[in-house]
C-alpha cells in the first residue's frame, strides 16, 4: 500500500503540474482567439477522441492488463512483441477511417467552424492512437510514471510552444490550433519510441499477418471497447447536447469550467494506474480481502484530497474564470455544480478500477450506458430551459447515480462484503 501511494503521489504531482500547464494553454487560446474558437476547437477534439476511442477497439486497458501479466511472467521482449502486434490494428484501421471522414467533410463542403476544425485534426488519428496505446504499454511494464510524465507534462509543454510558434507566423487559427496539436502528438510518439527502443522488424513481421490475428484480438478486447465508448459518451454527452442548443461561445465557457472541474480527478487517475496492477495480482490470487483493504484506504484519501480541491477551486472561481476573459465570468454557477459532481466522481474513483479489472466488465458497460441515457434524458430539457447551468446539473445527477450503483454492485456481487 505504501509503495502504491508513493507512486500515485508522484504521478499526482505530475498531474498537478500538468493542470497548471493545461490551464495556461486554455488561457492562451481563450485570450488570443476568444470563447467561440475555443468552443469549436474543444468540440472538434472531443469528436476526434471519440472516433479514436472506437477504433482503438478497447486496446487501452487490454494492453495494460495483458502486458502487465506477460511482463511478470516472460519479461520485456515478449511484452514488446505483443504490443506491436496489437497496436498495428488501430493504426491501419484509423488510417482508413480518417481518410473516409476527411473525404466526407470535404465533399459536403462543411462551413460550421467546429466541423472545419474536425476536418483538419482527423488525419492525426493513427498517430494519436499509437502514442496513446504506447502510454498504456508503459503502464503494463511498470513505467507508469514515464507515461504520466510524457502525457501530462511533455505533451502540454510542446503544445503551448507550438501554439506560440505558429501564432508568430501569422497563420490561420485552424492551422495554429490543430497542427500544433498534431505536431505535439508526433513528437511525444517519437519520445515513447526512443525511450523504449522498439525492434522495428516486429512491425514488418506482424503487419503481414494482421488479418490472421486482428479478429481474435479485437474480440478479446471487445468488453473494454464497450466500456471505453460508454465512458467517452459519459464524459462528453452533456457537451454534445449543448452544441445543439447553445452557441460556440457558451460551448467554450462550459468547456473551460469542465476543464477546471476535471482537475479534481487527477489524484484518482494517478492512483488508478498503480492500483490496476495491484488488482491484477489480487484477482489472480483470489485475494478479495486485500482488494477491500486497499479500496477503503484509497477512498478515504481521495475524499479528503477531492474535498480540499473543491473548496479551493470554488473559493477563487471568480478570479480564475476572469483570467480566461470577460465572457467566462458567467461560468461561476456551472463550475460550482460541476466541481460538486466531480467531488463525488473522484472520491469513489477507485470503484471503476475494481470493476474494470474484474470479470464484471459487462456490468460496467451496462451501467455506463444507463448513465449516458440518464444524462441525455436530463440534459435535453435542462439545457433547453436553463442553458449550460442545466447541463451541469444533469451531469451531477448522472454521476451521482452511476457511483451509487457501482458501490452496491461491488459490495454485493464483486467482493461480497
């Protein structure tokens, strides 16, 4: 437990630094280009990530779990072979999907700002999937801190530098925001490859056989795909509902408030990286007692830390929001409601990890799907009547319902306390 908390603390420090950097990035974008461009950019990124999530086929957690097991039993060489074999599948598929989406958007000559952003970023799909899955591979070979450092520190630093560099060149806003993001993905991928020293011959070896193992591996990872898709929808459904009823400007205000509220999830996500590896070991030994012990201690720690963050964010909310620009001042109430939702979410964040690493992944998918439907049911009338404040309240109700149901299922079905 002590080692887990030390590693999680170090990762949380990285994530706090990352939050500062991402906060600076949002400030840079909103002050240079306003709420409308920031809203359209965030919408494009969210759709891009959702498409990417679908065609990664759930390999994120699948790679983490399988590589952790292979690494323990057979070492790094076999782990690397498994990773290369798996990562080729989404790289190839996303290359085809991104060209198809790009062709469709160009053919229909879209004029909406958010879709123009999407048309530009979609071509980075394969690179992003490769980089993202590399991070999960690192977690499996017990280099979780490395993956966190690259994704949470290096990534935003390079992105900020890219935006500044392209801004000085007086380029189109679309080019500045999207291609600085794409350049960042490419550089971080090169860093991952350089640190791991991949055997490049493996790509040729497995590419020629991709059709023989792709169906088997995607079938094995399918439960993780369902969970990944439902989790993405859970995170973004309120944002998509807002996009139908509200302007890109209000979309930008809501997005900035969400980014600030998500800062509260950093400790939970840091702990999840290392708790996942422990759970693989506990479940393998059928050691439910250790799962319960770790879960209780982690939940208490997360509640205390999340409560402190809740107070700090809302105590200085007006000052923080004002930094984004005058347009963002009206986000006070949205931020309060969202931070309350994420207080609940973060405090019991380890519940989802327990389910994800157990044999009850189907339940997690079903629960997420129910929560997405609840979010849509609540959000459509609430956004229509109360705007972005209504969306935040709908999200609060959905998250609270989700975590309560997780608690009862884990207690009665998974751990049988």
